[in-house]
């Protein structure tokens, strides 16, 4: 039919689907099992974007379980598994934007708890070992590295899922940060680690904008922890953590360190 925009599936799994129609993204979320206690992902996303002091997509409409948001200009900083072609200045600008977010007042809903993070790590490491998904020494080495992240943190306003594909730049300017459904009070270094996962060579550029007074061992701990915890979910939802440059390579890289 003439005039009808092409519909493109951006991501789809059992919990969420995102479609693109022209310059509009349609996000369809499964409502939480305990909706009276846990807010829907889209509700968190809308509230977080309204509070965030950095560029975010415009919300066009919300008709549960669908959220429509406008595309942001520019291109993503990169993708996991391939070198980022963004400039050093763009990464530095991203660091400055993240610092601005982390310095903002906390959102008024709870964030992740340290004890829950530790329990999830133990559970996922046990599954990886039981299913021989990776060599046991790789899993155990990264479990030790992850210990650095398991310490009390001063809560900051974090994005919570700051993957490299969620930060958009135009030249050297940040034009928008997308996908805010995991935003909450949490560990600021988790955001920095998530953005540089698989792009560790860009950490210096990022910190040039963010500020270098951070514990890099904690960031390394989050690289290991996130990769260990995410692996089963990725496998069960049709993604490949063993693709070049992805989570398993991040875990293997720790074996080369003293």
C-alpha cells in the first residue's frame, strides 16, 4: 500500500518487542506479574526520561502495553562485537552526559540491592558451571574479579542498561540516550562498565568527560559480573554471547590479566 511505512523489528523476545515505523519506535512490554507492586517497564521509562537532565527521546503516546517514542538524531556510539567508529570527543561527551545524570536527584523508586546482585551472580555462575557453558577456570576467575563490584555503593541516578547502542551522538555531541526501563538509584560505576563492555579501549576517553576519580577495578568487576549474569538469558532468548567481541570474549580477556 502506498504511503505505508516499513515496519522493522528492532528487538523481540518473550518479555519485550520494539518495532520501528518510520521515525517512531513502538515498544511493547509484558506487564509485571505483580503490577500492584512493580511498575511496568514503560512506566519507569516515561518517568525516568522526564527526570533525566540529559537528552532523551520524545514520548509520543502511551497506551499500555505500548509506548511510542520518537527516534533521536545521530548514530549510536557503536555496537557490541565491533570497534566503535565514534570519535574520542564523542566518547568524552558521553562521559560528561553520564556524569550529569549521576549527579542528578535520585528517582523516587527503589533500585537494585547489593544482596540481590550477589545472589544472582552466585546463581548464574552455578548454572554456567553445571552446564559447562565455559571452561570452569574462566568462570571461577571472573567470579573472583566480580567481587570488586560487590561492595556498598552510594546510590546515583543510573540508566541501568547503558549499552553502547543506547547512546546516540551526532559528530561530537550527545543527541539522545534511549531505553530507560531499568533506570533507578544504583551504582554509578555499573553504567560506566555497561557502556564500555567489549570496548575497554574507550574507557580513558569516557573518563576524560566523566572524571577520572573512579575505581577501575570496580569497573572491571562489573564487566565480569554483567557478562556472567547475562549469559544464560542471552542464550535462552536466542542471542549469542560467544559472538566475536561479546560477553564470552569479555570473560576470556580477564584470563590474560595478572
